[in-house]
């Protein structure tokens, strides 16, 4: 029962939003994802998906992409990304598939780990952070704590967190997100969102006892990475 992770699938199976307009690297990327996934992921495994699964604007349109992911081997645990506009009622999402779980203020378990998470947002101090971002940032901090607290209340002591946005800004200084990870003793943090030139300078590896793992599709070669064997 291995644990894998991948993010930023950016699926558009109808062809309305082909990703190869950004670079040739993304040409037929859905085929590459499927082929790589089938080579390593077994039905008894779990895959963490850290946001931006589909370009669809509504759940009805996004169901084709959700069906695509559901049809791949393994159990999937998913958080919302900034482009997942199709994301609707968490209750409805969690009733749609037997092998797909969606996190929003809640958590799911993998062996003796609690899988927690939230979307995240632009970090204060970033050149991109604006006054109107403060409210969203605060909400995401609250959602992360709600997810972790729910797991702690159930007796979990080991945590893996998914967050779509990087948990630090371009200066790589500590943030409220990294403070929370350290406070709760989070073991690993899976994140995505970064593409292209942004991948030239990223935070990965261990920092203050927390391992940070970037799983953007184009960073990991569209190939799910092993988190726990």
C-alpha cells in the first residue's frame, strides 16, 4: 500500500484548453500521466492530488476529468487548486466516487497518518500580495487548522499536509503556514501551483523538521512521485 503524489494535472479532455499552448512539454500530457500512473500505481495504493485537476468551470463539465482520474488505479485524496472552479459542495463531491476523497476543513487517513490540507493562497510579503488577498489568506489559515484539529481530535499524531500554493513567498522566509506545520509536527508537505520559470527556484527537502515536496506535473515529468513505499 504505497503513497504517491502528483498535482496540477490541468486536464481539459474536451480540448477547450490545450496545455501545449504554454509549451511543447505539455503536449498530450494527459496520455503521459495515464501511462506513467499505470506503470507504478496499484489498486491498493493511494495518490495525493494537490490541486488544479481540471480546467472546467462547472462540475458538470469537470466530471469527464474526474471520471478520468477515478478510472486510474488507487485511492485518490484531493484538495482544491486555484483553477478548480468546478469544485462545489464538499458533501456532494465526497458522495460521487468510491475511490476519491475530497478535503475541505476535514481530513482522511492513510495507514496511521492523517492526510490534511487546504488550497492556500498568495503569502504576505510577496510582490503579488494585495490588500484584498488578506481575507482569503486568513480563511485558508483557518481551514488548514480546522483540518489538522479534526485529525488531532480523532487521535492522530502523524500528519501529511497538501497545500496547492507554495507555503512561502519568493523570499523563502517562514510564513504562518510553515509555523503551523512545525507547531503540529507535520512530517511532509505536498504542494504544487508552480510552473515554467518558477520551477527554477523552489523550496524542497527538509526544513525545520518538515519535508517539502513539489509535485507540479511539469516538475516531476508527469509521473506520480513516491511519498511512502
